[in-house]
């Protein structure tokens, strides 16, 4: 999938749990070289996020990195 020039270069931040268990570890992953369509499309395998992961939140921009780190205490 070719990347179009119309997308801005804001990072995409994904907060996920490693499994559906209540004691699963919460992690934060930042993608700086992908656009939103590539991240939220279920056909693409994302490096660093397991298949059994439960996604909690997705945000676009630098602001969400600090916001999610403080909210989820990462």
C-alpha cells in the first residue's frame, strides 16, 4: 500500500493490553512511519502488537503520548 502525500507526519499512538485477562500488562506503541489507515486496518500485522492484544485507545499526535502515559501509568 503506497503512502499518499496528503497524510501528515503525526505519530499514531496505540494503547493495548497484551491479552484479555484482567492482570494483562498495558503497553503503549508509537508508529511514526505509518498512517492511520494502515494502523487500524485488521489485515495488516503490526510489529510489536500481538494478535491476541486488546486495543484500548488510538490517538494521532504528540499530545496523546503524554496523555496516555499519565492516564494508564505507563
